[in-house]
């Protein structure tokens, strides 16, 4: 259950939920559920984008927290700026991913499924690659 106040616990729950979703979507029994799943993923990506920006903003802060690397405050501040840059960059990538999911969600709303359209087994995929392919 989300705490809305403990980011460590909530992030761990997010990790578990996304892992469970990855397992649950290996085989879709009811294709009409895809629309709802995409809607939830879209909303989650929006919140993830906000979270990444907020974490980046923490590192952009006016120095209310002292940063240091091996006791060097200059290296700590430089490291903090790098973290901020990467988090804001990741947030923008997540926003772009969310836009793609939103478009898929819109198109999914136009699809009507009939029993004859249901595959008897998972759809085979050409080659397995752990990287991104566009």
C-alpha cells in the first residue's frame, strides 16, 4: 500500500508492481484488458516523469544540503549537477515514452476483438533482443 510519505518504500512497491505487470502481460487472456492496462501505464509514466524531475530538482537546490565526494565539496557539487542533468534527461525520455503509450492507448480504443481473433498461444516474436529497437 502506498505511503505517500516514504519514497524508499513507495519506490520498492513500484518495482514490485512493475515486475508483477511484466509477468502478468506475458499472456493476455482478455484482449479488451489491454486498453485499461495501457491507461494505467500512461498514468504511471506521467507520475514517473514528475518524480524524476522532482529528484532532479532536489539536486538543483540552492545548497540546503552539503554535497561532497571523498570530502571535496566542489566534486560533490559537480556530481550533484551531473545527477540532476541525468534525472531531468530521463524524465524527458519518460515523457516521450508516455506520449507513445498515449497514442497506442487511443488507437487501442478503436479496436474491436472477436473470439476468432484470439490467438491460442502467445504470439511468437522474431528474435529476442534485450536492447531497444525503433
